[in-house]
């Protein structure tokens, strides 16, 4: 295979992630070219992600391009990849993880923060839980690329916004604010990880194999196993984070007033699945409630 065609969305963040993969391939003597593909998730920016169809919006059209031969592989923020994958595609590599934490971008004192922007149901629920003693605090929907979100903050539309720290790191953006602690704000499963998806062909899988980071691959596989057991899709606020076998997983109510959480050490993906089943049973009412409320909106 002479030149590997790597598909990506056209945002600055997506291109930064893809350039990292291309550079790694070229360091191994593999020539690659970038193919930009516009997805419905990029075009629909006037509503929350769960209302527009969920994070799968950013992945489906790239999957289709792989399967119909327009590209050989695609690069994604791993947290955007749905649990159900189309036959004929394969997870070819998971790069070494960047910081998986959420970051509050804010320039004013916290006592002057009343409106916080985010497009994530999980972040919204966690913020509402943390600030439940402050009824004047409002969590507002925020969509758009990183530059758009930061511009809305600067214009005063929001007092603070929540972004993935990994996105800021990859783009080299330095802003005022602070990292939200993972114990209180459990990250989304696979947050901070870059994944390469390719056609399920041995020749392609061999090319990408050297890019795979074993520890990140295990941690993200454990998080994904918990996510698959919980179910709930994009309608349920949940955080799942594994680091070196230490696993924390929680499901929250949409308003952040209720939650179920499981913490523990695991040594295999099967053990992670057990954690997911336990959490699903304990949080069944919260999961059902989220489905009922969001689908009824």
C-alpha cells in the first residue's frame, strides 16, 4: 500500500489529532495523506448533541468513507466513537493518552460566575451537583468549535465554559482557569485518547500497530466495557475513568441531585464489565429516568 489515506473532520482540533497520527506514520516510513470529510455533527450546531443525534454524528460518515473505499482509516477523539461499530471496521490503534480531565475556562472570581457553558449532559449534571447550594448558577448549552466557544466566553455570553483539557493541550491554547478534579468530575469514558479506526484488513492493522500505547489501550478498553454494560447512550449522564487499573464509574440524574458510583481496582476488561453490570443494576432508575426525560423533550 503506497499512500495511506487518513480521513478526518475539518476542525482545528481534528486536524491537530490527525497530523499527530500522520507524523507518527511518517516516522515509521509510512507515507500518508489527509482527507477532510464534513460530518453532520459539524453542520448541526444549533442544538445540544443529544438532541441532534449524539456523538455518533461525528463518526458515522467517516465510517462510511472507510467502508466504501474513499479513505483507509480515520482519526477520532476516542470518546466520540459509539459502542456499536459497523462490521468491516476495526480499532487499529490508541495513542498515548493526553490529560483526560475537564477544564473550567474562567477569568473572573468564582463568586461572579453565574452562567457556565457546556454541551455535555455529564458535565451539566456534575456541575449542578457540585453547585447545588447556589440556585443562581445556571448551566447553558454551548456548541461550536474551540475558537467559537472561547469567543462566546470572551463576549460575555458565559461567565465560564467547560472544555476538555486534552483539546487545549493539542491545540497549544493557554487560557485562564483550572482543571476539575477527576474524583468529583469523573471524565467521560475515553476522554483524552486519540483513536485510529481502519478497515478490518491485516495489512492496515499491521501499519498502525506501532502507534498503539498498551496502557492507554487497556484503560480505554476498560472504560468502554463499563460504558457498554451501562447502556443509556447519549441520554444518560455518566463518567467512567480508569488509570492503571483504578476504576471509577458513576451515573447521575440529569439535574445532578442523585447519583450512583462504583470504585475499585481491576486487572482485566472482564472485571470492568462486572463493574458496569453492577452499576447498571444500581443505577437502573436513573438510567430510565434520563431516557424518559430526554426523549420526552
